[in-house]
């Protein structure tokens, strides 16, 4: 009975966490503030623009742009979950977050990042069907199938985020409360726990295996088939068109997976705060900022739709 009371008391000791952020580099505070503010503005405006263009342009009501719409939505959730708190910390030079706020942030960042990984796989499969089975594309990627795939991504990843957040909420935090990161993430939180974290670590490894390695191998296999199909095209113009339809997506996949592998594919015991912060900036700030730029600057259909939308707004 006494042990239970002690455990309950310990659980109430940590009512809030301190996000270390970039406080160990005070000289970089103002440059980082300007940089992150610019990244957030571009990411937010760029992804809102993608959503608006896809939603308003009938010519973009195709599977590829439907999934791009979902990707832009997840990018907004990701950046809006993290960047306002980061900017607040850089302005105030001290960044605290409540226990409930930390758990909420953990849920939304897990939901958005895992959804982005699955969406990139779905988009790779879409390009595979479009290039390798063009005659059956309309049948295979029907509106119902696309809606089911998108709904499955959102639901599966919400369940994944709920499991990890629920397991984290079961832990006891009774010691240091400084999170060596700029947002609430699994590895630094596990290091702060004074209760066993074996189940959390196992579930994290399983999630990493599925979202990291399995998704990556399936995406790689899709692009292997795509490249093989492109090489069989005889005309140079045909090869160029086929490659253009998937080059933007390939760039996005490369950037995102590089950052995710650096951040997550390692045990909590070998957690490196500096490496994790750099990787976190790449996949929570830089990637959502680059995505709309890559898809708009390299896509003539989006550019045409944007031109029509601008002309319509000027009338």
C-alpha cells in the first residue's frame, strides 16, 4: 500500500517538461528564429496553396493529386504541432510544456510523420500502376480504392500514435524533466522515465521496422519496377515523360527517408540529441516546406492550375 502511494506521488512530481530546444547555442537564437519563422510561413502557405489548387481545379481530381492533397494536410498538422512551440521557446528563451501538452504533441507528431511515410508508399504504388499498367490505371486506382487507401493510412497511423502515446502515459516521470529536443519525442522521453520502458522500446522497434524498413523496401521495389518499365520505352520523349511523372515524388521520398532513418532507426540507448535535432529539423520543418515547392515547380499541371486560379481571383 505504501509503495502504491509512493508511486502515485512520484507520478505527480513532473507536471511539466522543459524543452531544451536550441538553448545550448544562444548565439544562434535570432538566426534560428528568423529561419524557422520563414520555414513555417513557407510550409503553411505552400501546403494551403496545394490544398486549395487541388480542391478547386477539376483537372487535378486524379489519384496522384488526391494523395498530394492528403500529404499537404499532414504536413500542415506536422509543422503546426511543432513550430509554434519552437518559435515560442526561441522568443522567450525558456520553453516549458505541460504533461498533457507533451502527450498531445507526441500523438500528433507520431500521427503525422507515420502517415507521411505510408502516404509516400501509396503515392509510389500509384506511380507504379500509372507507368507499368497504364491501361488498367483507371480501374485499379478507382475513386473508391483511393478513398479506402487514404482512410486506411489516417486510421492505421492514428491507432499507432494512440498506442505509443498510451504506453508513454503509463510511465512514471519522477526525476529530471528536461527533454533534450525541441519537441516531445519517444527516445528522450524514455530516457527521463524512472519506470521500466521495455514494452515501449519493443513497440518502438516494431513500429520502426514497419514504417521504416518495410515501407522503404516496398517503395524501393515500386521504383525498381518503374525504372525497369521506363528503360523499356523506346522513344526518348516517352522516357522523359514517364520519368517526369515520378521524379518529384522520388526527390521527396529521398529527403524524408534520409531524415527519418537518422532520427529513428537506432535504439534509445544510443540516442544522440544533436543528431536527432538535425534530423528533426529535416523531416518536421524542411521536408514540409520543400514538398509544395517540389511538386509545384516541377509540375506543369499544377502550374497551369495555379495560373488559372490566380487569373480567376484577379477578376
